[in-house]
C-alpha cells in the first residue's frame, strides 16, 4: 500500500509538471501584460514582474484602437453562431427522425465536411465571394464560418435528438402537431444543452478564425481581432506589453463561454471525433 | 423514424444546410479543378483552357520539392511526438489522480484560444534579444544565451514544430482519454485479479481497446497539421529562406502575393487529392457506416 501511495504522488507531480509546461504561453502572456515598457525591453527577460502595471489594459484602447476590431469580431461571431444554430437544428432533426431519399448522401457529405480544410478551398471560396460581390463585407466571413461550423453542429444535434425518445414526437404528431411545431416547441427545450454547445462552438471558431478573415477583408475598420493583432506584430514598433494585454482582452470572451459549457463541448467534440 | 408527416418536410428542413454546404464545399471542388486547367486574371476569373500550363509551371517550380519536403517534416515532426505525449498525458489523467478535473480543463483551454494569439506569444518567447526563452536558458546555463530561434533555418523549423506539438496535444489528449474511459471497468478489474501489472495491463488489455480511437485521432490530426496555416504564417511567414514554407503557406503566397490563381488552383487540386485519399482511408478504417 505504501508503494502505491508513493507512485500516485510521483505521477501527480509528473502531471503537474506537464500541465505547467503546457501553460507556459499563458503565463508569459499574463506576465508580460503587466510589465512596464522598460521592463519588457530589459535583457535578459525577467520571469517575475518587478511591478504590476494594470494600466496597460487601459492604454491599449488609445494605442491600438481595438474598438472597431472588437465590434467586427462580435458581429461576425454572433451572426455565425446564430445562423449555425438556425440551420443545423432543423437539418439535424430531419436527419435523426426521417428516412428520406438522399439521407445517406447528405450524411456522407457532412462527414466529408468535417475533414475539409479551409486552405484547399480558400481560392475557390474567394472566387465565389468575389462573384457574389461580398468581398470586404461581414458576409464574406459569416458565410464560410457558418459553413465550416455546420458539419459538427448538425452531427451534434443529430446525436442529441437520437438520445431523445421518439415516442414524444409521435404522440405530439397524433395530437395534430406539425413537425415544425414539434421541433421548436417540444424538442428544442429538451436538447437545449446541445443547442447552447453548438452556439458556443460556432462562436469560438468564428472568433478565432484567421485565414478567411485575413483574406476577404481589406478595410481596417472591418477587420477582426486576430487579423488586427497579427498586423501589429508585423509593425516594427509593437510593444509586447500592449500586445499581450490585447490578447488577454481578446481571449476573455471565448474563454468564459468555453468554461460555461466545457463539459458538454468536450463530450461533443470527443465523441464527434471518435465516431465520425 | 417518423411517418405520416408531409413528405417534403425533411427536404425543407435540410435545404438551408445543403445550400450552404454546396456553396462552400461543393462548388469549390469543381471550381478548383476548373481553375487549375484555365488561364486566370488577377481577380481569379477563369479565361479559357490553357493546355495544362498551370501544372507544367507548378512541376517546373523548384519550390515544389522544397515545400514537399518541408510539409512532410512539419507534419510528421508534429504528429508523432504530439501523439506520444498525448497518450502519456491521457494515461496520467485516467489514473484518478487528485485535481484531474482541473487538469483536464487546463489541458483543453488552448483549444478555445486563437492559434494566432498563441503563435504571436511564442514568436515573442523565441525572440533572440528580449525573449523569455533565451532568458530561461540563460538562467539554467548561467551565461547569456542569444539563440536566433526563428532566424536560423534549421532552428526555425524546430521552433514551429514545437508550437505545433503544444497546440495538437489538447484535442488529441481528450480523444484518447475518452477512449481510455470507455473501456469496461470489469475487464480491467479481471486483469487486476489475474495479477497483471500496470504495464502488462496496458499492453494486453487497454491498448487493443484504444487502438481504433488512436487510428482516428491520428488521421484527423494528420489532415489538420498538413493543412495548418496560422502557426507558421504568424511565427515565420514561411521563412527564413523558405525553411518553414509548407503547402498552405506557399499556396497562400502564390494566390495572394503573386495573384497566380491558375497555379494556386493546380496546387490546391493536388492538396485536395491528398486530402480525399486520406479521408477515404479514414472513413473505411473507422467504419462510420455503422454509426448511422
């Protein structure tokens, strides 16, 4: 028994060490965001801040003008998340509850979509967006962000509906309710955790997306947070204390959403990958 | 399955999803093929068949072999260590150690943070003069260290691979952990009763159960790493001297720096073939037919 306890203590320490190593960039970000400009540019870099300077978090708004980027990110991510829910909810329900011609093909297309890479279709989507005259508008991001969130979202709704007894739908149908009514009045409240999860999933994916955002938007006042912050790195005079404070600021919304639904989200992501 | 409802209801319910998926996944597949065989202008418009010129141009490009080698080094360099580390962490998280719930959340948090942000932080950490990493090595070695991580060709690839590994671990660990936890408890207990040691238990009982999950996680990662753009783009932009240029970064430059959409289409199509081949292999391996 003694040996067993020692072993557990040892493995706990190993786990702590690994998690600590993985948290390195998080520590660096928080550390640098409270340093003064002078401390950031001392050599070698310090590992414990000499003073805690929270004023960086206020100064970033004057220096980096993050408000327009914040507004863009909020509009694009919220729209994508709402659209994802509105589109995947009926699709997932229909795929779970009805047997119709073309069901298999649609299921395979969705599975295929899970594996699609943005890079390979970037040029073609660029042409599609260009032809539709949507270049340099929020739609140029909302459309691909929603499409890329759909496969996982439809899959998750499908799984949630499958876990709900079909007798509920059948008895409502016998009472004369249409499928639309059953879906929105009866099924939607039951699978609310699933709906919240895909909303957060689509929101985080859209909020963090870089490739499309960096390609389809050219006006500075429409650019999203990742693109804006990426551009500041390229700019030579960037001061890292402002950069890291901006990153903390830009990450807090997604992190809070993630923590709120992490249980469901992890479950969904994991089973999604394991099964399909 | 529900019956007696209007036959067109499911089609109406699926129509918006089908439309959007066709627009963003379906049309592009044909568009890439068409573009790759066509003369194109600066806006990417197709202007007639051009006799495989895009492909001839692509295969005559000395960069093609450079990015092919880099892409293989990058993909395997991230995939293999990330899988091994993740398996190790998953086993530790499965051991019922104190604080495992908190640990699980911490391991998964990077998934919710933009890869661009994490890569920016690493770019700063690797900075030759002011970076905390050189400072850390300086403390350990007790002398000033000024390694130019991202400006030395051989070290630049190593540095981006390291960041790739840390960003691949969260998702892989959770998939493997779910695989480990789905093993029926009775089987593990039976193994204990028969006197199997921890190592033997893993080899003979847990690993066979975990294998299908491992195959799927590996293939999903293979696709994701092969196509990964933001890490390299943010940290090195493909440099120095093309030492970290891979399939996505090179493709991006052909299209949006050179505006050679025909050649980019040809490269995309080759990437698409690689992608589809791996996907077919993946679907066959994981036996998804049974799920539905």
